[in-house]
């Protein structure tokens, strides 16, 4: 909580500096905002989001978790688990001047230490050179994949959660550093081009992973109801084991992603493909459709991730490493979203998870020597999402 | 058969009565004369900060639940009220690159605000038009 207090102080300081910097400047002319005008926005804005969700898995030998940061999930540890999908987020945005704004987002969700301790997800200051060019400094969201930026905001998603087979491969969601964004239009198509540099530290149940020299370039192209996202992200990562105290080697990690969605109003289709490389190379994909009937949006998704292959140039992997690297699985999901009241939705989802013939998939906390290769299990989820 | 056509006629009439006749307006002092539905959607969804001619734009919205708001977003952006909320949830909670347009209550308030700011754009019922604003899109 001490960190949060510091951030609030930081916010107030930025507000003061921004206001001082604007004195004697006529930035408002370029930005078209007259401060006395009825059309201007308030300086501070508070928004929140949250989800209360539960999962049940038919596979009682292991836990079904959505992220490598989670210590427990549905299946072996509990019949119904709320940790995967429940969270509460609060966001304070300060628009100090047409050029300077700042955002602070704090999220409470289930994490590696088995608590819901709030953490600072984002805290950054934005400076806009023009309405179409801005830079940010601080803790910034990573736009690695198509839905990376909003993966925690259940209300903004058509599903209970983003398809696990793809989003499970990368747990890091933010970067401490800088980014620059340039928006421009080509005819009726709008590009948002982003470049980012920073670092990240993430806690897992038995390790702490650090990433340095994290950089990426991302382009989002919007043309009418169509959106295309292309991204490449790279970092040097090392893992410190909390069990042995040993620091792992620094390994280059890269994530290449292509995603497309089409949403003309009454229905939507979405597709994504990623390739991630560290000492192993793997690809994952999903494709989904949904159809809106009044307040109901039934949807279906197919997702999979392939068998990992070892990248040449590293020491030959041990047999255990080969087994643990292979998480190959596929999932067929069907569910429905019900917008039953203003700013609140209810979703229920069924997943049929098929483990490949050589992997235990993403199941965790399995008893030693458990082999579930080629088996199938079922997951049922229900969630209520809200924004305020 | 007669009762069926009667029923259809009533359905047709009531559906006309329920929908507001929305027009998109800028100040009479603005140099902008025409926008496409796509351009208007981009401005109101915070995807574009400028008019097509490069001038800055400040959109003014009507309150949630207002029939004219639902009509505007359905026609221009093909989004119903829930889809619009979900859209803004996504934008706001992905770093706040833009925020929803300022809300003003009622056609008259929107017309006055738009008339007074050459950068502003709003939507009002056709019945509320006067010489202080110019229609740039009749969706």
C-alpha cells in the first residue's frame, strides 16, 4: 500500500508541474480545447472494473489455471475455484492539460503468494506532442497480443476469459519504461503504431522472473468493423528459483503475433496466431465467432497450442525438460454472454480440453509421475463482470 | 389477411415513432461541411482527434439511455448500448488513450455547446435544428 501512497503523491506533483508548464503557453489553441468551454473534460476521472467468476474442472488430478502466476485452481485443489477469473480494478486518470495526462491502475487479483494483495498494474504519465503523437513513461500496459491490453477487463471481452491455450503462454502484462504512439490515417483506415522499451518482474509460485531490454513494435489497423493487430516483442529473461535459490541463464524471449477481428454489429469473428520463442519454439492460435440476439451473445471458440520444439544452439535438453516444455493441448469452448443490466454482464462457458498424446497440457499441481496424455476433461465457468 | 396487413402497418408506424430522427451537427462557424458515417463514428469513438481536414474536433454526447443516443450509435457505429459500454471499457482500461465524449443533457444543450465552439460536433433531433448549427451528416 506504501507504493500506492507514493503514486498518489507523484500524481499530485505531475498535476502541479503540468499546470505550471501550461502557463503562458497556448497549447489549448492547437488542441482545440478552451478551458471555459462546456465541451471540456473534468480533470480527474475515476473508473473501475471487476469480475466475480468461478470454474469447475472434471480433471481432479491437476489444477486448471489461466496463468503461470497462479498457485492453485479448479480440479485437484478445489471443486470450484474463484481465483482464475475474479478481480477488482480501479483506475484514476488525470487530464492535467491538453498535453499532459497520467493514469494509475491498481488491481486486486489472485496471485503467486496465494493472496489478493492489490498491485499497481499501470502508473504512467503521458505527454502529447500533437493529438496524434504521444509518449508515456512509467508502468505501461503491454500490447503484445490482440487482447493483451484488456485481458483483465471481463466486461470488455465476449468470453469468460481470453482463450487459455494462447493467452496462457505469456503472463507478463506490463513494462516499466517508455513507449511512443503515432496514430495516422490512410484513407478510411486508421493505424496506431506503437514502440515500447522497458523491463518487467513477475512473481510465480516458485520463481521470480525478470525481463530486461524488453522492447516491441505493434501496429493496429482499423478499417470500419475490421481490426488487424501485428506485434513483435522481445526481451532478455531470467528466472530466479525460490526453491533452489539458483538464477537461471539470460535467455532471449520473443513473441510474434498476428490477430484480426471483424465486428459489424450483430456478430463477430476473431482469429489470432502467435509464435513464441525462448529455448523452445511454439505456436498457438484461436478462432472464434459470436452472434448477438438482443441481450444474449452466444459464442464458440477453438484454440490450440502446438508441440514445443527445442531451438538449436542451447545445451541439449534433458528428458525432464522435454516433458515439461510440452504443453500441447486444444480446447473447444461454447458459451453465452447475457447483458442483463446496465454495465453488468453474466457469462457461462463450457470448455472441452483435449491434451495431446505427449503432454499434460497446462495442468499444474499434478502428483509426481502422473501421465494424462491424450485424455480429455471438461471445465464449466460462470462469471459476472461489471464496470463503474 | 386484412388484420395481418393492419398489424404490419401498426408495427411500421410504431417503429417510426420510436426512432428519433438524428442529424449530426457542427457550429455554423465551422468550415466542415460534410462527414461520412465512418468518419463520424471514428470521432465519437475517440479513434480520431481531428476532422478530415485536419482541424481539431471535440465531440459532445447525449446521456446513456436517451433514445437519440441509441439511434445515433446504432446507425453510425452499428453498436447497441451494451456494445458501446463494452467498447469504452476496453478503451478506458487499456491506458486511457481517449475517453468518452462529454455528456450534455438534451438537444438544446448540445446545440448551444456545438454552436459556441467551432471545433465541436454533436448529434441532435432534426426538430431541434436552427441557424446556429450546420448538418454535416444525415445518417
